[in-house]
């Protein structure tokens, strides 16, 4: 069933009003051998790839339903699941119909960034536990509401900042905190990922007949699209996305905040940058530098989406890394992504190893009925995402932004 945008907004407001009601949904108890039934919402690369695969490979976990406003994606994903796992799944265009299912225990939320907040709150209201992709929210305020919904409805909600489940990073952070290299002086985080132009059409992009565009837009403004691609490039338009510094940066800033042990937003944020080289329809910066003034130590985050030179495939690096987090201490430095520590002379002194599975950690927490078992509980994801949002606020305001002024 297709709904009008007016109906969508009206029903969304009604759902928000219902959230204020003092309702607590009790946890369903899961035994070690009980099946956990999953509904996957959002069938882009992460949804139909990592999410479905990561749940299906776990014993006692089955994806039973999928949802996407794009019927072509629905059909293709259903065929993929039947071929790979030998079972059929129910298909939904409207996520609310999936949430109504009493036999679904978990919602795996791989929607677009601007949908994360409302869809997670709806799922919590419906009594589902939620694994939600990063960045947690499109705005700081809605991230706080996601935390409130998880608490009010007693739901287990994991943010998809999967570096929190990487054992090598946990070991390296513990080693740094033990003081082996002295006090932390500064952290440099960075993401040098190549991005191409979004294009700039003279006429609005035609919307495929297979896509329910009202449901695709959801809580975002329904406006004409002048870029060449509808789906992934929506991350690079402020209406529906948050730019590289939040889309990718939430991973690095989450690890930096974890290393520092910071549980609050930075005192000050300074951001400069711009959208260079491309005269296209996207409007987020493709080059950005953000200074986060944390009490423990400052963090500098850098985004570079442009290659080193025209015709080159090479990207800028920082100390030999394209994407990473490097901690500089009094007595040396540590690359948290590579798991290597060096002394002041640049001699390697320690290596850290070990992986981890963020989806397994989530299912373990669901079976235990214990949110403290999560490696990236919703409030952790909210704080790390909010840090990234402050960087974008500073960039868009165009001046130094104190957290108090933003509040």
C-alpha cells in the first residue's frame, strides 16, 4: 500500500506521541537453543551483504523477513536468500508492517542514515531488539530520543560501530592506558577515501516506478534530486546525509573517544573545509579538517575524498595509512587500526592482534537479555555520532562552536 506524504507525517507524529506513554515491553527469554528471528530493513550493500550474512551464519538465528521501498531490491534479495540459505523470506515495502509481526525478535536496521532514528524508535516501540547501522542518527536530538526509546521499552540496541568488537584495538587501548608510552598528547584520526562527482543534472532525476519514493524519503524533505545517483550519494547531501566526517568518521571518532575514555562532548570544535574540484549537486565537504578539544587530549580529524593528482589512483596517506587512528604519547605512538606501537625513535615495540564479530556480540547480548554485554550500546553510539555532528555544525556555522552555544 502506498501512502501520501501527508499521511506519513501524520502517522509519524502519532507514533512520537505514543512514545511518551509509560509502556515497558518485557524481554522475551531466549534459551541457548531458541531460535532468534530477524527482520532486515534496508537492502543496500550493508543490508543485503553484511547484515544478512552475519545473522544467517550464526546458529539459531534466521532472517525471516526483509524490507525496502525498492521492489527490485526486495525481489533480488529474496532470491539471493532462497538460493544461499534454502528458505523463503517475507517481503515488505513498508517497515511498519514488518514491525507489527509478533514472531520477529530482532530488527537489523540498514536503512539510509536519515531513517535510522525514526525506524529504530518504531522498532523499540514494537518490542524488537535492534542492530542499527552507523552513524546512529541524522541529528544530535534524534540520537538522544533513540537512547530514550531503548530505555523506555527495555530494548537491547547495538550501534554498528564494529571496531568496538575488534580485540586488537581493545588490547592496544588497554596497553596505552597502562602508561607504557606515558601520557596521551594528541590523537589524529583520518579517512582518505576516493569519492567521485555526484553529477549535476539540468532536470530532476526520474524516480524508478519500482521505488515507493514517499517511503524512501520518510522523515527527510521530499525535494527534487539533481545528482545522477539516488541511493548511496544521498550520504553527501545535507538533507539526507552527514558527509564523510560522520558517515565514515564515526568509526574513527568512536575509537578515539574510546581511547581517551571521554563520556562527554568536546569543549570546543573548530572545522574548516569545502567541496573542491567538483561542481555537482552534492553539498557536503569532500575535504574537511576538524579539531575536537577534549579535556584529556585534543583530537584532529581529517577527511580527504580527492585523489593526489588528476588521472592518479593514489590517495593521500598519514604515516603510511589511508584510514586510521594514531595516538601520539610522550614516549611514542600507536596505530590503533594496524595494531602497532612505536617508541619515540620510531622503533616498533609492540603488536596487537585479534578480531571480533559485532553481530555475534549483539546476539549474545539478546540471548542474555543484558545490554551491558554490548560492545557499542546505543548510548555509546549516540555520543560518538554526536561528536561528529558537532564537527559538521561548526563547519556549517562557519565559526568556532562551543558545545554550550550549540545546546
